[in-house]
C-alpha cells in the first residue's frame, strides 16, 4: 500500500543526515510510498529548508553530523514557534539511554537504530502521522 494515500495530498518529509547514501535510501524508499522527500546534510541545512518550506510534516534526523549535530537541530526545531509541533523521528547509531532521554524530553516521537529497516521505518512513520 502507498502510505501517503492515507493523507490528504502529498506528505512532505525532511531527511537530515550527513550520509548521502542514507539520504538516497530514504528518498528512494519514501518516494515509492508517495512521499515528497527534502534532503539536508546538516542541521543548519535542515533549518534552512524548514524556513523555506512550511509543507514539511515530519522530520527524520541523524544525531552525529558536522556543522550542527542532530540534537542541536532538534533543540532549535523544538523551541521555534513555527516548527515546535513537527514530529521528529531519530535515525541513528547512538544507543545511549541518556541521549535518548534528552531527545525524548525535546519531543522526539520515535528512535530507530541504524541499519536501514524499511518495515520498521514505515511502521513508525504511519504511527506518528496517523496519531
């Protein structure tokens, strides 16, 4: 099933990850399911894309990135009046309970460990966007 058909119009997602391979995997996979995917390779670029595009409905972010790490990016998104309600899914190799707790305190809705698992990612996106 094309997941985006459950929503009114195309659903736009922002992927923030410094790995072009990861961004391409997400984009290819999510495009097949009818999503429009925007890509950023750092938190700074992610903030710029959020400022320019109010149609983004979900953020998927790595934590370990240059220029601006994912946690700083998430803190800024969570503190901005225009973006504070955007659901954020963290996709990372980071497994520290303290880091997870910090992310949860900032409103992160889900934590998916790498490597890429299509079924898990779809399940989490559906749960976040339909609830």
